[in-house]
C-alpha cells in the first residue's frame, strides 16, 4: 500500500462493534497524545468511521470487517497496536505489516512478548493497562464525547429513550417488559421514544405496540452519529448491555442498563450519579441464542425503581437488582 501521508503511522486494530469502539476511546486518545507527530489509522467497521473521527482520536479509518489481511507493507507502519484481543490471529495480522514497534498482550503462539492478559478486567481498563505497561500513559476516564451537531433528534429531546435491541438474544430483555417500563414512564408524564438499529425495526415495533405508542415514537438509525445525537439529547436511557449503553456513558445521558450474562465490572459504566447497572450476579454466554436467566431475573419493578433513583439524582453505581 502506497501511503500518501508522509508522517509515521500508528496503526490500531479494533475491528468490532459500537461498544468495542467506545471502550477503546481512552486508549486511542492516549496514543494520539503519545505520538503527536504520527498519522493515526484505526482499523474498524466502516459504519463506525464517523464516530471514530468524531472522537478526535484518529486521522483515518481503514474500513475492514473482522480479522483480514491489512494493506500495509514493510516500513509503512511505525507503531502497530492491538486493541482487538489477545491474539494469536490479530497479533499475526499486525506483525505481517512489519511495524517498528508492536504494542500487544503477550502471546507465545504468536511469538509476542508483552504484559499478561487478564480475563476478569474491565474492557476500558484492559487497553489502558496495555498502553501503561508499554510506557504510554492512558486515562480510563477519558470516555466522553461531544454531542454531534447538525443532526435531527428533536423527537428524543427530553424523552426517556428505550432501546430494546442487542446483538445477541442472550442480552435482549423481553419486549413486553420494555413496553411495561415505557407505559410507566408515560403514566409519569414523560415522553418515550423507542430506538432501533438496522434489522431491529420489528422488535422496536413490537415494543411500541405493546406500550400503546404510535409508530412516530420509533426512531430507526443506519447512521451512527444520528443515533449518538439522539442518545445525547434524551433525558435518560433504558437499555441492555449494548452499544447504546456506552453512548449514554460517553455523552453523559443518565441511564439504567440491564446486565445478564456479563458482569458490569467487565463492560458496565463507571460508578457515579448518572448510571445504574442492574445485575443479578450470574454469568453466561453473551452470544447465546436464548435470553440469559440472569437477565430474566431483573423485573420491571427493578427498572422502574432504578429510573426513580435517577430522577432523584441519588448516588448510584453497579448494584444488584432486587425484586420490587
């Protein structure tokens, strides 16, 4: 690949979803600060490119889905950074570019030395620790994003945003329960919108119908900055363990987040007054084809109570859900 940019290149690999990108933002910002004269390229999904640029942490996005060969030859990458996983495949992809320096976790199968991988570690802290072990200072609290401008999100302004979708069924709370929460919010005099990503229209429609909402309450997005703008202007967010939860954290929108197969101390929001993570304490397969039993153990009453805590601005962080 012939590079038009003459600056040395930092190539970071984070080829995953919305939540994956947002949890890597502090590490990407640390790389930007440490290598100020470099051209920063992020390998990630094409649809995430606008948000990656919006973070201010990258100059260029290389739109590659999954772990595929990278179009760089010897001498074209100064620093390669694996923010994707522990290897070996992702390590080998970056090593194939023959960078001057590889920042990655230790993996003997890939022949890479580095700090040890820790399974039970928050995703944000993981990548900041990797950089710190390589003498690159990283602040895990630098998660914030500015509100995207020039986007039409007026219907969500001041509303309770309910996002029932998630990538896998294991992390999708039942539609009837989301609808019950929406009805409760409406009885309290709060407007409600239902958001849907690509292929989530039928799910959002089912929740809206059960909640007695018209189709006008459904906001569908193919544009990640449009979704971010909508989350940013909402009064609060109710959703599962998914990318929308990370948007709420990044944009400072109060949220109630429902966890099932994965613990909040791995993927949840930072403790504080704006976010409540409900969790029953179980663990399971986050990619499973059935709703996780721990997620099902969270009741409608639990969520309504958590929303009331948000209204009163009481200190809240990771907590175990209890039946109301």
